[in-house]
């Protein structure tokens, strides 16, 4: 199978065989980490860029009263820190939500790769752009979308993000949902009661079903309309892959 980082970056630039081999060499150092473990604690000094190969992770903060806010959700293929530079210390911890495989990518190696290949540099800047746009859209959800709209918007976003790395069953529009309702609440700023009610509402409309740990979207366009989802912020249009009306064709770049 194609490495998820490589598969994702193919949507940011038209990578050559040589540039793909350079990127693969960056990801060779990896280790397995259990669920609910921090990669680097608050105040710790990071020495590498964490790249999520398998599993789900997040950036979060916890208040003194124990309440947690998930700031960013990381999926396979995601760099958990921007590629340009590492912070002197961690102001927010990054932790796993599920068992995970993390590749340790050296910052100097990433910079050298970008210098060797303009297409790698283009793909990495695209990746950073998308990560920043996701955080901005998350802020919109927290401030202006209703509980049901927030949840529906997240499900639409996950469909596209997981689809980029081949983790969506496009025949059934379904994907694994390995995190808990408590995790969803901490991500979306909602109580578990509101998460449960919103899930029930989406089920009643017939737009989704959630069985075990697998989410199926039965009416993608309806869910997008309900949650005011516009995929433009994921920057998959223009010279990049054009999505068809049901969002299932992720294609390849045309540059």
C-alpha cells in the first residue's frame, strides 16, 4: 500500500518518482504508541516532526478543572507540527486517541527535501495551508454552527480527509470512526448529551448510520447542505483534484 503521507501529498503537487522516493526516506523511522499517550508533554522540547502513519491523534489543552478541548484532529498522513520549524517547547500536548504508528521526521531532512525538489516544497506548503484552513473552519463551527450542524460538518470533512489517503469505502461512503463520543464532545465543544442527541437526529433523517465503530453516510449532499459544508476550504479544487457531485472521485493532479 502507498504510504498515507505520500498519498496525501500527491493532491498538493504532481510529484515525480524521485521526489516520492525522497519523501519515503523521511518516514522510515517510526514507532508504535498506545492509545491515550502524549507524544511530547507541555513544556517538553520536541526533537522531531511527528507524522501520523496509522491511528488517530490530536492536539489538545486541559483546563485546571479537568475539562479538555481538542484543538486539532490528526489522521493518517498528517504532520502534527508544521514542516518549517519546531517550537522551542510544546505549549499544547499532542496525544494519541487510538493506538498509533508515528514516524519521526527530522526538520533538517524535510527542509533539505524541499530544497532538492520544488514539487516537494509545493506539496508541503499545500499541506500546511490545508491544516491551517481546517483549524479556521473548526473555529467557525464552534462559534456559529448548531450542535447537529457541527457534527454533520465534521463527518463531511472526515469523509474527504480520509478519502485522500484511501481510508473510505467509496461504494458505501463509509469509514472507521474509532474515537468516542467523549472525544467528539471535546472536539466540538459539546456535552456527551448533546453529542448523543445530535447523532440521533442525524440518524432520524436517514443521512447517516453508525454501527460499532463504522460511520456510513447515506445522503452526502443532504448532510453537506444541512451542515453548511463547502469543501473549498480543503483546497481540492482548481488545478488539484476536482470532486464530483457525490465527493467520491479524488483523482490525481493535472498540473
